[in-house]
């Protein structure tokens, strides 16, 4: 079973773990989290990420980050390996995390796809489109 590492702008990683603990209390303890502060560089993120992963016996890791191209993601990219034992998905949201937790027993490659699809499926435009709203004509005022 792959390890799960959340790397995000502080305090999002810890907050997402709290969301996981609320929803899946038995699964959340397996999450490692790294809150990235404004003072941290990608190299700091890499160093702290490696330290967190070293505390676990997992040979494979799924790393979830909040924003592609931002410091948490850039640091996480430094953690990737050519053997594909560490995979990275950005755009962290609750459905992505829940999917990763629910399917954490899957092989890493499958888990990557499941987490990404969970994240995509969790983004829904749920309002009424402006084109569907009928605006009544202004009423005439009596003279």
C-alpha cells in the first residue's frame, strides 16, 4: 500500500488531514502532511518531505499538492524518482483526498488515476446558468 503525503500552502495540508479525520477517522492516521510556509523554498520542501517519508516503511508514495507550479508542488517534484515509486497529483481537494483514502490499498498507478478522477469529479458548477434565468420585462409605471 502506498503512503500518502499532502504538501500544500500552510495550513491547507493540516486542514485537509483534519477533513480526512472527520470523514474517515480510521484512514486518516496514514496521512503525512507538510504545510509550506512563505519562507520555505522548494529545496526546503524537498528536505522536509524526504524526512517525513523516511519515518514510514512505505516503498511507494502518492504525493498530493494544492497548486501546480507553486512552491509546494515544485518541492514535491524534487521528491519524484525515475523508478516511479513516488507519484504526484496537483489540485488537491477533498474529493481527491477521499478517493485516495478509500482506495489506498490499490497499486500506486491505479491510485494516481483514482485520486485525479476524484478531484476532477469533485469540481462541479452547481449554480443556475445566466442563460437559463428569465428576467421579467420591466413593468410600466402608471401615468
